[in-house]
DNA sequence: TCTGTACATGTACGAATGTACTACATGCGG
DNA sequence: CCGCATGTAGTACATTCGTACATGTACAGA
C-alpha cells in the first residue's frame, strides 16, 4: 500500500528509513534530507511527523530497541527448547556477531545514550532482558555475568575482523553459567 | 610556559582540548570553534595545525589510545606484583568503571571506528593489549574471554546507574581465568 | 640592521542544515 | 455540492560549519 494519504504508513516509512541509515552513516550524520530521500517522501513530511530531528532519531532508536526485544523473545524460546543452554546461547550469540548492521546500530545507541540520558533506558533493554532470561537457568549474578560477556563479544566483533568463534563463546558461557554450582 | 610562539605546546593544547571535549559533547559535535575556545587559541590555529577536522579528531583519539596504553602498563605491573590475579584484575576494572569520562571516550572511539576503518586499530588497543597481558597467566582463549568480559563490564557501567560490584567481577573473572585448568 | 621564513589570527564565503511557512490537494460530514 | 480539517510538498531563511586566505608578527641568520 502506498504511503500517500496514509499517515501511519508514512510515519513508519520515515522511521524505517532512519533505522536503516543509522548503521550506514551514524546517528550523528542523520539529517532530515537524508531520511526523506531514503523514505522517498518530501522533506516537509519529516518535519510534519516529528517535532524535531531528535524526536525522529529517538523514534528510530526505539524501533531498534523493539526489534531487539523480539529477537530476545526468540532467544528465550530457543533456550527453553534446548538441553544445552550454554551451547545454544553460544550459537545464538555467534549468529548475532555476524550481523554488523545490528551491532553498529546498538553501538550507536550506546554512544547516543552517553549524551542523552532519556535514551539510557532503551540502551538497557538488551542487557537487562538477556539477564532476566538467563536467570531462569542459574543465579542472578551468573546470569548477569553471561549477559555482560555477550555484550563484550559484540564489542569485540565490532572492532575485529573476525568475531569470536562458537567454541570460545561456548567455553566461556559454560563456566559463567555454571558459576552457581560452585 | 605559554603556548604562543611555541608550536609543539600549541598543538598539544589543541589536542588536549579536543580530548577533554569528546566525552562532554561527543565526537560528532566537535567543531573547530569549540576546540579553539576550550584551548584558548584563535580559530585559525586549529586549522593551521591540522589539515582537517577529521585529522584533529584522529589526533585526539590517538591521544586517548595512548593514555589507555599507559593505563595498561600500570595494570600489567599490578598484576605481576599480585598473588591473586583475578582479584586484582577485578579491583583494577572496578576502579575504571567509575571513570565515566574515560569509558565514554572509549565508546565514542568504538562508534567512530564503526564508520572510519582507519580508526579500527586504535579501537583494538585496549582489548588486544589486555588479552596479551592476561595470556601470561592462562591460555589465550581464557585471556581473551576475560578481556571480552571486562569490555562488557564497561558497556554495562555506561548504561546502568550502578556499575558491577567488585565481588561480581572477581567471581566471573576467576572462573574465566581458571578455564585453562579444566 | 635587513630580510626571509615560520607562525599567528581575524575574516570571509560557500555549503549544509533544522525548521518555519505558504500554498495546495484530498476526502469527509453536512 | 460545499467547506473544512487533515495531510502534502515545495521553498525560504537564519544559523552554523569547515576551510581558505590575506594580513600581520616575531625571530634567526646574513
């Protein structure tokens, strides 16, 4: 369905365009004109639907956070169906490590949250969500440690040509999640 | 000594100003004029000493990386003098987690490296350096895992009001560094 | 002392940007 | 069919920015 004369769809298109552009050019280089061009809407539409550029960016980052929440739900299901929690978590993490756009977006969110406190809660969604899921299988401290480790693995993948391999991930996640047995 | 008619000092002043401003306003909002004002030099000086703003930013981030290298050397010494490597590492990490400016700078570097490949090597200094140091005490995989974990702890501290406590850090770092015994 | 070279600094300018605004189109209730 | 609210779209404008540049100044060597 076309976006003309369809406010909801139009708004979604604009957010989607910003969402795509963030990993490509970074939050900082995002402009009304760039988003308008990508969304194939006139410049005026981007100011009509969002009261400021910051609002637009926030909407896009919120969309990113929602996408992450959905991914987390999928992780929760996969872990529940698994008999080898650390191994499954390692595989899930490894898959994520190859999605550079996803990780770049997440890092942009962290950087933005560093200067805009209202974004901090968005930045916590992944970390806290994963910790909550893992707490089903071990104690809170171990769950948090494993969650922190996967965050570190994202950062590692972002700065290195080759992300950590599944074996390394599995080994580390196994000892972390089994900390509660000690 | 005044910076007038003292090129080296002047250059250092400008870099220092940019270095200070990065955690405050972010790499993206850094401008010649902002740096000039902080360094108390005229606008022209910032373009005289650096061929472009990107060059200036790169110089500032390089300075940040060098500061990190020095910190790493201190870590190496402290660990060498210690009988409890994981515990000492936890303490060192915990101290770092309270230095928000330092971590913000580091995150800015990560974000910048995401869009400028020539900065990637700078972004690796911390991670690879720490891994190298820890490899003295355990196998490479365990050292890398511990290093990745501390990176994750930085990210955690950046987005949460309260950083991880020393106890949590010590517990996780202990099992990770002892992975080689398994 | 003279002079050339390196350093210093204020200004100017084109380009890009956020945002306001005006004019126009469209569909709906009366 | 008629206005009216809502959405659309192009344009204009003040501001800020990176950078170039012209002019000025201090100092080392002849």
